[in-house]
């Protein structure tokens, strides 16, 4: 009896998410980040070694993941593992198993490194100011939240949403406010180097170039934001809606970081963009905290490792599950010698792929999964990785914006009381604009590259 109690105590602490477990998991995630950077900058060693602490940390934090997300991740793991077992039984699954253990580690290192920027960005948020009202206030909120989210991902939408809900005495957000948060966040996937969408795209479309993806993605984001601002100006209900234009003192950071990444990429072109983004985010955060907070900055970092990094467990588990799925599918298709890729991947095929990505997103598939699968299935027919990269970014940005089952929309529904049906209705004209515009951009990119080659 005593022995069973002794065994149950560690199990109960694990299930309850004891602080010591969270601290150890946070340190493991930081260690994995340092291993990935060391592998890229200092010394080469087997990549799976950096994947092991990611898997261990995720296992320690698994009880903290929401049940619905655990089911989704479980499906990815089961399907991927089945493919690996089948390939292993056929004698060809060894290298794919190592790819699964590696677990998208470069992308996860970027997510961990970029997350430290929250310590910098939150300093620009004040909770006591009087919020403005009206169409202009919402339009300013759209732009400022977009810039903020381009670095902080979904955290920016949550910060602004919480402030708006507080101003409404914790009542559900108005539909106009919810659409502003949705568009401001989802359009970042078109271009932001600090977004998971860009990181995964650069891995799923090997050879794609950050500068090209940003050059063609940024105008799409701008067009989407301008259309959203125009919709606000045409909506009489927006006159009664509260906005939250962030202070410009908090918006310098995305601009400075983007410039640093571009300059660094020009100087150290041999380094992967994901490595540069991760390194710049970490160095920038620590220097800023040291200069502005001193010793308190070190305390902030320690607190974040204990609480903030373990809070990333759902995202990390999802990316690890997607890595297993991709490895399993690739191993199975290699074993069976199956290829579903078209003979040629041009603008037409890119548009078809885009529509498929949007449809599966609306059906509930997470963009992490669809982007990884699309990259794996189409790799053999792609001659221009930038075309595939643009397609994947567009599929992510549009799919997240239109799907009532995407992470941001589910968050808006659960946290801020938004109606899924209301958001779908609000997106009807946006969908009719953005999908053809994306296809036109893909054809425009192909025309530009063809002209460049012929010239």
C-alpha cells in the first residue's frame, strides 16, 4: 500500500503540473534552443540530439495541454507512427525515424527564441488609458495590432482583446472588434519572418528565399488590411465600437527587428534565416532587459523560463506531432514508391494547391499539418521553391482567417464570446477578394520570373 502511494505521488505531481516539473521542462526547452544554435553556428552533431530534450519537455508538460488539442496531436502521432512502423517493417524506415525525432527543431527553436520578445513588448502596454471609439479607432487598432502580432504572434491579439473586453466590463467583444483582431493576426502569415508560418514554409519549401517571400507576401497583407479598413469605414456599427490603438513606443520593436533580420541575412547569407531570427530575438531581448531592467531583467528571464516557456507546450507538441506525421507519410510513400505530385508545378498547380489548403483548413486541419504534408507531397515536382513557398504562406494566412476551426477563431469564440457564424458572415466579401488576389499574385510571380529568365 505504501509503495503504491509512493508511486502515485510523482504521477499526481506530473498530472497537476508541479512547479518543479515546469521549471525542468522550461530548462529543457532552453537547452534544446541552445543545442540548435550551437549546431548551426559552432559545431555539427546529429540533429536528433537536439530533438530529444524537446520530446522530453513535451512529455513532462503533456497533462497541461487541452483535451481537444491532445486528441488532435494524438491523431498526428498515431498516423505518423503507423507509417514509420510500416516502413520499418519493410526495412526502409530508419532515416525517417530520425527525422521524426528531430521534430522540426529549427522552427521550434525559433518559436522559443521569439517568445522571449514578449518580455520586451509587454512594456509598451498600459491598462489604465481611456480607449477611443469609432471607425478611425478601429482602423488604427487594425494596423497597430498587425505590427504587434507580426512579432508576438497570437499573444498580441490576446493582449488587445483582453483590454477591449475589460473596457466592455468583461462582456463579449463586438463583431467588428473580433474581425479586426482576426484580420490583424491572420494576415501576418503572408510576410512576417517571426511567424511560425514563415519558419515552416522555409523548411517545407527548401531553397525558398525570405526576401522573395516577403516581397510578394507583404503587398497581399497590405491589400487585406486596406480592404478591412474600407469595410470598417462602410460599417455604421463601427462608430460605436471601442478601439485600442497601441502606443507607438511599443511598435518600434517589430520594425527594428525586421530591419535587423534583413541586414543580417545580407551579411551572413550562409546562415539559415530561422537561425538568424532566433539569434536576433534572443540577443535583442537580453540586451534590452539588461539596459532597461538591470537585475530585475534577469529575474524576468528566470520567471519566463519557469512559466512562459512551459506555456508553449501546446504549440511545441503540435509541431512535433506534425513532424512525426510528415516522416510517417514520407516513409510510407517511399516504401510503396507512390507519388501524387504533378509533373510540373506552375501557377495553375499552385492555385489548385492553395484552394485545397484553404478547404482543408476550413474543414479543421491545422495549417502546420497541411503545410508539412503539402511540402512533402509536392517536393519532387517543384522547380521553383519560392512559388511553393508563396502558396504555403497564402494557404496558411487565408485558411486561418476563414476557418471557424482555426486556433485564432476558436480563441476568439471561447475567450471573447465571438460567434463563429458571425465571423464567417463577416468574411464573405473578404474571401471573394483575397483568394483571387492570391491566385493573381501567383501568376504574377510566375510571369516575373519567366521574364527574368528570358531576359
